[in-house]
C-alpha cells in the first residue's frame, strides 16, 4: 500500500480519512464524551484542525467535513442537532475563531518535535 502514489481525488480522499481517524482516536479516549455534543470548544478544536490540515478544500467543503466528523464522533446526531452544529460552525467563522497557524509557529513546532525525538 505504501508504494502506491495517490493522485488528485484519491490523495484528497486518503488525507481526509487519515484526519478523521486521528480525530476519532483523540476523542474516543475521553470519558463522558456524549456530554460534549454541543460544546463550542470541541467544535472549535475540530474546526481549527480541519482548517490547518485540509489546505486544498474550499470553505463549504471544510464546513461539511467538520459536520461529517461531528456525526462520526456522535452517531446519535439527528437533523435538528445537525442544524444547531452548523449554526455553531457559522458562529465560529463569523467571529474569526477559526484561524490558520502561522508558518513560523508551524516550523518551530515541527523542528522542536524532531529535535526532541532525536535527543530522547
């Protein structure tokens, strides 16, 4: 599988699925996860991760992807709850709570983690 080079839409699909699995692993270890269904901080975290990882998606695709991730985290979301979460996503966008990480900070974290792995 590692020898196959993904191009175009296949690369996009693989990147999305890898991101979904990483987010699900992060949240599945939490206790009382169902109490966080409408938590704005959790939604903000997922939205910021999607914003910074999926560069080749437009704004509507990113909103749909965040909603898809929330449905996977909370399988019991119905249509009315989906509208509430979509409204919360729009609130985060309107109030500029979803931001890209600066290049300087991105490089600092990556180089710092690489140094820590080499030393430790």
